[in-house]
C-alpha cells in the first residue's frame, strides 16, 4: 500500500469566489480562437492532480511502468489550464484540495464540450460515505479509490483508459485521413469531370472533321487549350513509313519547325521514339530532357514536352507533340487525359483516311460499273449483228467511237495475210472527212508486227502527220490508242481509236478498256466468220442430202417397172407347163430374185418418204392382230418351208392400226430372226394385251447382237454380220422402217439380246389413236 497525505479544504466550503472566477476563466478561455492544443503526441498523457507534491511523485512512480506521459497539477486551477492545451487519456483527481476541490474541478471539466468525455478517477485519503460517492459519480467520475490502495489496481484501471484513448486517437487519425482522402477524391473527381467535359467537347468537334487539316485545327483550338500546352504539332508517317512529316503545327518558331519538319524513325528523339516504341514519351523538365536526350539541341524547346503516338488497333499513324512553358509533373490523371486525347485524334484521322478511301472506292466502283455497262452494251450490240460480218464491223466501229473516242478505224488482214485492209471506220462530224489510219503503215504496222498495244496520250505534230495522216486544215487528233485483234492466238487485225480534244488524252485505263472491247470484237468477228462458214456448209449438206434422197426415190420408183416386167414374164413361163425341171427351177429363182428386189425397192421408197415426206403415211382401220400374224407367218413358211415358226396368240388382240404396215413390221422382224438364227432353231412369235396396248414379240436363238451394235441398231443402213453360208435380202433399212412405222402408231420397239436368253424384239402398239 502507498499512503498518500491529504491536507486541504473540505468540499462543503467549495462555493467560494475562487471557484466562480476559475469557472468564468475556463469558459472564456475555452471559447478563445487561439487556444493551444497538443495533438498527435507520441504517447497518451495522464493528468495527475493533487495539492501535495509527494502524492504526485508517488502516483508518477506507480504509473511509470505504463510508459505514458504524465502532467502534474498541484491545484484544480492548474489542472484546468493543462486541459486547455492537451487531451488526456484519464485524470487522477484528488477529492480534497486547497482552492478548487476535486468535485468542483470535475464539475468544471464536465461543462466543457471538449473535455466532457475525459474519464476521471477520484482519489481520497478520508473515509467515504454514500453521499460523497453519489456526489463523485454525479460529477462524472468513472471510479473512486480510497487511500491507501494497491499500486496494481491503480495501474490496471489507468491502463484500461490509456488503451481506450489510444484506440480513440487511432479512430480520430483514421477519420482525419479519411477526410483528407475524401477531399483529394473530390478534387480528383472535379479534375476528372473537367477533363471529361473537355474530351467530350473535343470529341464533338472531331466528329465534324472530315479532313486531316480539320482534325488538326480541332486539336489546336480545343485540345491544346484543354491540355494547357503552349505549342503543338501533328506528325504523320510518310508513304514509306520510315519518317514523320509535320502536317500541321501551332506555337513553334519557324526555325524550330523547319528543323523538325521531317524526322526519320531511326533518329533518337521524343517524337520518333513514341512512334517506334508505340508508347507516350513524357519529359517533365529541362533536366530530364538533358538526361534522356543529351544529343538533341534544346534551343527553342520549352521546359516540358510530351509525345503521344497515334495508334489505331496497334498500327501507328503518326504522333502528336505538345510543349509546355514551364516544368510540370504529369499525374496519372494527366497521363490518362493526354492518352485519351491522342486516341480520339487517332480515331478521327483513321476515320478521315477510311472516308477518303471509301470515296475513292465508290468512284472506282462507279467507274467500273460504267465500264461494265459500256462493255455489256457493246457486247449486246456485237452479238445482235454477229451473223452479218459487214454489219458487225460497222457496229464495232460505231460502238467504240460512241463510248470512247472521236474516231475509230478497224483493219483486218487480207485473205493472203500480206497486208492490212480497212474493214470499217467511224468518226464524229468534225473528223468525218479525215482519212483513216493507213493500213500496214506506222502505227498499225507496229502493232501488227509486235502484237502489243500502243498508247500515245498526246500526239506531236510530226506524229499526227506520219501516223494519223491528217492535214493541218482538218481537225487534228491529239491522242491515240492502237490495239491488236487476236483470234485463236494470232493477230488478225488492229483497232485504232483517237481523240481530238486537247486535255482529254487517253490513259492506261482507257487502253485496258479498248483492249477488252477489241477482245470482244475479235471474238464476235470470229463467230461471224464461223457462222457464215457453217451456214455455207449446212446449205451445201442440205442440197447434197436432198439430191441423194431424190436420186434414191427416183431410182427406186423407176426400177419397179422393169422388175414388174420380169415378174410377169417369169409367171407366164411358169404357167405354160412345158418347162423342164431345170427350167422350172430357173424360173422360180427368177421369181424369188424379183421379189427380193421389189422388197428392197419398197424399203428404199419407205426410207425416202420417211426422210423427205415427214414419215411413212398410215391408214388406220380396225384390225385383229391375230389375222396379221397368221397371214405373215403363212407367207414366210411358204418361202422358208425348212424353218419352224411357233406362234403364241393370247386371246383377241384388236385395235386401230394400218394392217399392211403392221404386216411389214412383222415381216421385217421375222426375216431378221430367220436370217440371224441357226437353221434348226425355232423362231417364236407372240401377241398379248397389256393394258391399253398390244404387245408383239419375236424371238430367235443363236448368237446375241454385238454390244457395240445395239445403240445404233435402228439407224439406217445398219446390218449385223452373217455367218458363213447365210444370205439375206436386207440392205440395212428394215429395222429403221420398223421403228418409223411403230412410232407413227404412237408406240415403241425394244430389243433384249444375250447369250443365255437369245434375242427378243418387243413392239408396243397403242390400241387406239392418241
């Protein structure tokens, strides 16, 4: 225990003039504007108040282990003065002191706003009663210790309030820091808002710019002011991409501008470094300039400068250079603003370039569309007249003159290929009387021999006389193009065009167009020649075919009369009955030969009718196919008694057909079957109904029809190969006539032939005419 002495005035005598004076002084001082308060001290402070110095020393010794600062006051008045200049973690206040008592001092402390919440621990050496405790706590005490007391208790209580004070100080410091940060954030937000407004106005101005000078003017008039710079320049890469060139600048002396008007990218300087490295260069002061670019002359250079690359999707367009009158530090916000400024400029410049390219592309597209339209119209004109070579040549000259020139001459090689001849020419009225380019001379001769086009944008007087052949009195041609006409890889002529208007000379694009027109003209000329030749060939073939077919018809018709005489004579001889057996056989052979010849003539006549008369004439009438089959089979059995013909007729097979022609069909098919089958093999004939059609089939065994012969089996003059010992009257028209007769009835004929199944011809005949 530490005994503390106490000598002083009882609390009951506290209502004295001294206390009132102290209170009045405290209030006046608390409101004074110049009061001194220690803030942010290194360690929390504790105020010890006791009118006995020995007690203060004892308290100091007790609290020393806490590592706090301690202020000692010997009276309440002195304690109040200490509270005016510093904040305390806790106050250890003696209750009974001379002058202001502890309770009076505590009451005064609690009346001040700043010290109202400072914790107070009352210390007393006298016995305490309940009234004194109530009074102490009523004045704002947090504890009440009676002397003597254990030092550990006092240290423990004081340490609690010290830690609480430290926490409060930390909170206050953090609050102050937060207020500072908020103020800085408000300032930054205001600066950012200003930058954003400037960027918005700048972007609005850039959106109206449609040319590079307009973009530069917007940068200098708005961006330069917003950046606070005194001079600026816009430098773009040249066509080679190896150097920067100034396209616009403001604020620089003429001497400085001339020195930096062209900067190679290989040079070490802020502008070239920014483009080469694709990042901004910031030079804040002359010292930094000397440190980074000691070899670059600073004469006329401001103290601070920056170089901002103009980048679009990683592709550099150039760089913006800005200069400042004084050194400056570029904050993060400044850097972001300048970068955004450069980005907006780069986008505007790229948009301008794209717009210009789009304009050029539209102009080229319009020119290409007009060119295609012209070529299409010329081609249509060529195609419309390519059946008459003379008209075509005149059309070519007129169309080329209409679209491209004032005069056109078309020259073609002569038939012997030794000279050029004027095939067509056309000119406007002013040149109508001028003679054409002389064929084989000068210009045309050069193009003909070399096979290359020749373009003369502007003709000299000598060239006009020598190549064009115009006199000085006529309208002179000022520009000329001559191109070769090629067909099948060889030059067959030339196409020459000329213009008489000065300042309207031909260009390479005009030459390409003339070459395309020449290619189309050459193709049309070749087509016209081929068409004329084809027409001549077709006409010759037609006349020859008609002559041949008429000859066959005439011969076939005229042969029937002598054959009829032979047949009648053989019949008369056979009827006399006085012939010997050998004579009878001779007469019979004459009759058979005459019959075969008659049938061949009949086939030739049918073939001629099919080719010249549009088909074999038919005379339809109700016909029973059984009767036709029986009649034909009986006739063939008489002529071929050694062969066996089997007939399979299924019911009535009636329809409207030409019975004679159907008999001819069956006769031809059976004749083929007998001729191309073994002598001991039967031939089968069958008829049946199948829906609305009658089916007629002829079968024979033996070797199949060769595969290569099947596709052309029904063509005229087509025959199969006979075996040794076989003979036939056929000349290769039988199956052709069969097909023509069947088609005339609206039907069709098919053949199936194989080694295993033999050969079967099947004829399908509609029962009624369609």
